[in-house]
C-alpha cells in the first residue's frame, strides 16, 4: 500500500482491522507499507530504506501519485 503516511498508519493497522466489525483480512496476508517517491523526500532519512519503493520486493518504479495527477483537472 503506497500512502504518504504509510509508516504511521501501518503501526496499528492490524489491530484496527481486528477491532472493526466490518473489516476482515486473511491472517496470512502481508501488507507492506510504502511511501511515494514524492512524499518520501519530506520524511526523515531513516524512513527511506524501510518505506522506499526502491527496496520493496516486487514494487514497480512509480511515483505513487497518479491518482492526484488524474484528479487535478477536476479541482
């Protein structure tokens, strides 16, 4: 999941899903948080190796901002 504050929501994500009456995740599902390249530059240097798409196995090279660029004309 690529999100500009992916590091922050990932801390309690599983417990929030577990406590939700309407959400369910398979126990073996691995959710790997990542931060888009655009937003990662504003984070602490220690975030880079952990949340950069460059180091997440299977992640493509993208900026993670495509939806924002598609929405821009509607603002």
